[in-house]
């Protein structure tokens, strides 16, 4: 049973560039979540999918952020016109509806905006 | 809005020296409390879910307990490999039945030989 995978693990970009991250959830999990974590803080919720539908977005998710889960399997998170404040660890988690909704996290993508 | 506070922020123990980590919460209605372990540069690893006051769960040297206002993670005879940041979180139900986890800032545990 493979866990949640994320790609890339690290990304360094210059301010103003666009970046895209990918998350592959545990295969049978129909729910997928994105969180952001900065140093010394706990993860903060960004957005959530049930199957292919994006059902909730946090106020933290500005217009520069967009997420998709086109076939209800993998998901992508895109950040346009990156800012230094976007530097953080971006975490993906998945869960199975009906199984106590326990969220299993991936290893994260560390974004550094120069 | 749900709030989670963890203490202490950091804890240094000698190998074999038992201790407890605290997670206090303020929620409108508790629907569970989650404990995760996070190693540096990695994603959180699920440990336990507790649902009701008085519930306890154990895994190796870890035991989690829950009251109406807080949860404790007891670490018995810790080993250096238990060094990590321990996070607790409470869920808030979302559209469609999913859950947004609100996390505390974690307790960074260091176990020394």
C-alpha cells in the first residue's frame, strides 16, 4: 500500500514566477486536502476535494492560487506570480469517506521564493 | 472558531525519562481529536484519533488520553527515535462531510542518550 506522494519535493523559484505542485493520494481515497505549513507552525487548511469536486477553499487561498483534481485521482496546486510570503511547505493529505476521515499526509513540497 | 494550544513548545528528555505533552482545545462541538508525529522536512504521520472524554489509545511507548478540555500524549521510557514534533488537531466539518483540521503549533521533543 503506497502512501500519498508529492512532486517535486523541493522547488526554488524567483518572485513573480508560476509554480505547480502535484499530489497523488492513496489509491482508494476519494477525499484530498491541501495544507500549508510555515516554520514553527502547524499545517493550515487551504482547500479540499471530494472526488473531482472542489468543495471548500480557505480565505488563505488568494486568487493567485488554484487547485484541480480533474479525474478525481491526482491533484495539482498552482501558484501564479509567486511572492516571498508564499515560501512554505505545501502538504497534501487524503482520506477515505466513511473511514473516520483519517487524513494521511504526503511528504510535502518545500517552496522557496527568492 | 476552533482553537488548539499545545504545551510545552519544546521538551528535552533523557532516554527513559517519561513525560507528558498537553493539547488544550476550544471547539463548538468536539468531533474528535487527532495526534500526529512530524519529523523534520517530512509530512505529519498519523498516530491516534480520540473521540470522547475518557478514551485512551496506546501505541508502543505512546499513550493518548482525552478529557472535555484537553488531551495528553504520555511518553513512557522514551528513546532517541521518539524525537520529533508532535501535533494535535481538531476537525471541523466541511461541505460534503470532509474535515478541515485545525492544528496546534506542536511540541518539539528531543530525547537524548
